[in-house]
C-alpha cells in the first residue's frame, strides 16, 4: 500500500498563505471605495481603544514580511527611518471622530508603524487592518455585517489548518512581542482578525 507523501511544512504553509492572500483580495473587493486619510490613528491602539486580533496564519504572513526586511532588528531600522513622525491625531471643535491626543507612551503604537507614518509590512497586514475600523475612515459602498463575518470565518478556517488552535485570535502586540516596542496595557477592544465584526 503506497503512502501519500505529506507536504513539507514550509510548502504547506506557503499554500495556506496563498489562500490567505485570496481572502485579502476578496476583502479589497468588499471594501471597494473605502479610503483612509493615513492619519495612523488606527495604528495607535491606546487612542482608538481597538487593536486587531491575528490568527496564526496571519501572524505567519507578518513574520515572513518582517523576515523579508531582514528580521526584527532590520525592522526597527525601517520603523525609525523616514524622517519626522506622522502628525499626531488631535481633537478639534467641529471635527467628529477625532480623539484627544495622548502622551506618546500611552498611545500604544503598533510596532509595525514607521516614524514616517506608514505600515512597514503594509502588503502583509492582517485582515483586521483592512476593515477600516477607524472612525475617520471615508466610507464607500455599505458593507454588510454578513460579508465581514464571512471573511473572518474564511481566515479562521485557514488558520485552523495552519496549526492547532491557530484560529483563536490574539492581539497583534501580544502575538508579535519581538517585532518592536509595542507596550502592554489594558485589554483593548478587538478589531478584525478573529473577532472583528463591522457592518452596515
């Protein structure tokens, strides 16, 4: 009786990451017409009170992107390159959705946010970072709750095949402690990944 060859772990992960990329492309279609002011407010979890949750397969994609930059130490060089910090989100009269600025230590910046105000691994960002959960996102066509839930479940299904319990999301800063200076803090509200639910 011939045994079926078991795929090598790296090859199997590559296949699952290809499936994940397909879900990300589907997310782009679901959120077609939506835009972001690139304020980076959503990357400052202490300001929004929300933090994307990531599954194991999303984390694998993030880690591969970091490795492509040269690893965690090289990532820090990328994070600190690019000149001045992005403008700080501040509260102003007549501007709904804006939040008061916090001391930098309390912002709980994403460890993947560069000082130039860009995501260091933008193409590999998790599903939660693709759902425009920031209050200042410019909405396109209405997005149904069902559509977002469907995307989340697809990612969970892929992650469950990636590793046991991989579909259980964890806050990004806890899942990736060696990526950068993301600080701990009180438990943020979930956004995206395994637990986000945004719809219209």
